[in-house]
DNA sequence: ATCAGTTAGTGTATCGGTTTCCAAGAAAAC
DNA sequence: GTTTTCTTGGAAACCGATACACTAACTGAT
């Protein structure tokens, strides 16, 4: 048997009071108890090593102090950082965390939302697949406490925490163009549902226009999940031999790009410069050290957890809003352009 | 309000049966129901979009179908992989996952275990800090369903999944010595509580003795958390200028080691060869490409979840056992010794 | 002495399921 | 035709907490 259970009734009996009294003391509601009674009860709790059953508590009180987080990808280290921010914040504020992974699969996403609801989590943080707009709308209409992270959804009443992806892409590509690159390609996983995809592409285009280029100068390399990326990239580079820089919107893609370039015996950054999304601890040790866009993942996690908990703790419901965090360009060798300091 | 609740009573009323009958059908206990009744009830469930309340269910049935996982570090990508294995397996088998992070802090660890117990999780997977032996013993004595991952604890009755760390270190150092390195240092975070620390050090020593060296040849570089690692490594290297290889037991340390070596303008692998723990997607793109020990993290997660669930699903309790997975040496440039193929 | 007001504490319904025990009718056995 | 068994289904207790309605005791004012 698993640790035979001590219930609130046992404590009450031992301390010679009612369950109500014990419950009040447990919940630090001291309205109807003397210091003396409290002492007695706390003693009994300690002696019996009593731990309240969170299931029973949640059932009656309609609050579980659990929040759910649904990510779409566990592999990407960016999410570890976000998760860390969420976890730390939850712990500080007395919440536990239930985690699941939609794997970009909208059916999974829907299934897990139901799961979270059955488990009566107090709210959810979700990196949406963006493929279930009706689901998001329904949840928001129902006033289900939810914070959308990293990506945007098409609903004005959502609470969200994102990084400015237009800006992230813009500062990356702008840096390349300012330092003389003319044929800058963008590499991205084809995923037109996802807002980050659209925004980073938008930032890429914006940088071109801001630097006197035209639409004709865009070079867009769309990769498809599951294929041999490196082969595709090599073919693409051979077809466009004038490319002198690549802005990569995704860590995994970046590594494939670097692999392809090395296979083709091209020099980074002399022949092809690279700026890549997502700073990691490896970035500065790559060959060559990688210029990256850093996203404040830990902060994103913190803010998301904080906003969510505000949502059901504050009496006056906060207005729907999306917090926008700032990306940052970390300049290293791979972009071939280090500003003088 | 959050989605107004449909209860089993509502379904019962709609289908003109008792709660008992609905409950039986929900739990696929068809002993007392005709196909006709089932049909009726399932219709009602669908129409009302009924979803059982997992809290109520768990309270009475003493089963939550939730398992807890406690890691000691979210940053290290090795754990993302493990987590992915656990998550996938849990989903397949119908379990949900509650996650927390002890951050190597034994008090946190104890706190979170209590938290998990209060929440009535069915069992836990834990990467122990190794600093709470009494806690582990107590849980095991109480028959608390628990699978220890990655590290070993001093208790014969534990269930565990680990990678062979003696072997991992052995094959790394053996490779260096076989290919002619004579002054091989090991770099590790000083953490004598943790079994992996001991085992990797043991493997290091074993490789020396197997290659005709003696204890006098050990060069042990112990780092302390929180200090400036790179500075310390540089001082160490200057003090031991004869070091011609480093076996690094930890990804983060490896990066510091590489940084230190580059700062000192030494060549990898010509002057100092490196073999490092934990293969990552970056390893082969580092400068130079890194020879690593790959640990099967995803498998570790799978096996752990599988074992844990076996523990409370199979009638005959499995015997305590620790599954040992095999590490693998991935040879690249940094060790300066690529076997001919 | 009476009444109102306050304080400390209790009894019990309740949350939403599961489970045990029992009943009624049909089928089978004698 | 009566008893036994099997099948289908329901009533009510229960899991372990919280919350509402209530009482008993005490204070103090009239």
C-alpha cells in the first residue's frame, strides 16, 4: 500500500475540534479560532504528518492551483528556456505545472485542451499550432483563462506574450544589407499558418524595402518538414549562385544551412554570411561563431505565467493584451560584419 | 464563468438511467448494460459534450492517471530529450504529466515530492539530487511508485533507468589514450554526491589502468558551480602545460573548455584533444566538430515511463531493477583520432 | 434580568464521480 | 410450478476536503 492516508478527520479527532476548524486553520482563515486552538491543531497536523488531499480540495473549491502548459516542440532549446521561466514563476506563486506536447498537431492540441479541462486546471499557457482558430475562439468566448505564447492568434480578446518577430527579422536582414550584402536569402520551414512565419518573412521584406531594394530582390527558400533539408539547400544554392547571405529563421534549419555550405566548400562569412534565429549557448562556439537573434525566452515564460495567474487572482479582470518583448541581435563572425566598438 | 459544467447526473437524467449506469459505460465496464442502453447513454454524452471531472474521479478511485516528473535542470538539452520520451510514452498509455524542477536543491526536491503526493499522482520519475538518501529510502519502503532516472541511489529496491557512465567515460578516455594521448585530464563539476560524477571519474581511471598508466597519471580538474569557469580552466592549463587531451563530463563545461583553449591560442585537436559528454545537434557543427558520448535520452524517458506504469498496472509487481542503457562514442575531429573505415 | 451583538466553534450538505449492495424480472433448473 | 440463477439496473454510501447555517457562550448596554 501507498502511505496510508491521514485525513482532515483524523487531525480533527486528534486535536478535539471539528473538521471545519482544521480546514480554517489550514487555509489561514483565522476568523473563528483562538491562538490556542491553532496551536493544538498545528501540533496534531505535524504529529500525524498530515497533508491535505489536493483532489478533494480542488473538487470542492473549484481551484486546483495547477496550470497547464502546452508546447508544440520539446526539442528546440528555446522552449526549455520558456519552460524554465514558467516553472520558476509557478513555483514562486504556489502553482503546479502540467505539461504536454502538441507536436504541431492540431488534433493533439484539441485533445490536450480537453484533457486539461477535465483535470480542472486553473488555466493554460499555450504555444498554439495556429491551426485551430475555432477552438481558440471558443475558449476565449468561454472566458477560459489562457495565455498564448510566442505566436499570435486572430482574436482581439486573447492574452498573449510574444517577441516582436517583424523586428527580429528586420534587424537581422537590415544588418546584412547595411554591411553590403545584396543577395540575401531567407530560409524558413513552410508553415503559413504560424504567425512567426509570416512576421519573420514580413520583417525580411521590410528590411529590403527600407534599404532601397525591391520585391524583385527577395530570395525565399521554403523548406518542408521531413525531407532531406541539406540536399534541398544545396540544390537551391546551386540554382542561385549569387546568394551572398542567408537569414535563417530557425535553429535546426541553420544547422542544415551550415552543413550545406560546408559541403559545397563555400566560406562563411566571406562567400555566404549567416544570421540565424535563436541564440543558444552553442552559438558562439560554432564554426564560425554565429550571429543570432536572441529572444528572451525565460522572460516570456515568466510573463506568461504571471499574466495567467493574474487572470484568476485579481478581482478586476485585466484587459486583454499581448505583451511584446524585444529581440536582440548578437553580432559574431558569421554575418561578416562586426560594428566597430 | 468558465464553461458551465455538465455532470454525470445531467447525462443520467437525459438518458433516463442512473449515474451508476453512466459511470459503468464511461469506464467501459459493460457487465451490467445492454447495447441499447449504451447507445442511449453515449448519445446523451455526445449531445451534452460531457467530460468527466478527473478530480472527482480520482478522489474516489484513488487513481489519477497523472505521473510526476522531477528534473534537476531544465537547461541541459539532454533533459529535453528525456522529457520527450516520457511525454510520448505517457500520452500513448493515457497518462498526463506533471513537471517540476528541483534545480539540484534537496529541499526543493523534498518539497516537490510532498506536492506530488498531495496531488495524488500515481507515481513519479525523478532525477535525484542524490542528497536526500533518507527520503528515497522512505519512499521505497512505503512502496511509493518511483523510477529513478540517470543517476543511481544507494537502495537495492529502487527501480531505475540509467546509462552506463563508467563505460561512457571509459570509451572516451580509452579512445584518447589508444590514439597516443598521454596527459589526459578530466574536467568535471565537483559534485561528489551524484553517482554520475563518481562513475565517470571511475571510467576515466579505469581507462588509464587498462592502458598501462598508473594513478600518478590522473589529472583531475574539478570545477565549482558559480565561479568563472573559463578563468579557472585557463589557470589550470597553464599550471599543467603538458595536458594533451581533455575529457569533459558535461556540455556546459565543454563549452568553457573550448573557450579557454581558444583564448590561449591552442589548437584543437593538435595541441589539446577533446572528448565530451552529451551529443547534441550542435556537436558536429562546432569548431572543430566535437567527439562526444551520446546517451540515449529519449529511450531513457520511454523506459522510465514504461517501467513506472508497469509498476501500478501489472498485477504481479515487477522486481526492483535498474535498466542500464549503453552510451556510444561519436568520433569527430576534436579528439584528433578518427579510426579508418 | 433581558436582549442584542460578537466570537469560537460545530453539524451537515456538497463537489462529481465510483462502488457496494440490493431488487426485479427473465431464464434455467428441478 | 416453484426455486434458483443470471442479468440489468438503481439507491445510497463514500472519497476528503470546503462552506453554509447554525449554536453556545460570553460581553455589555438598558
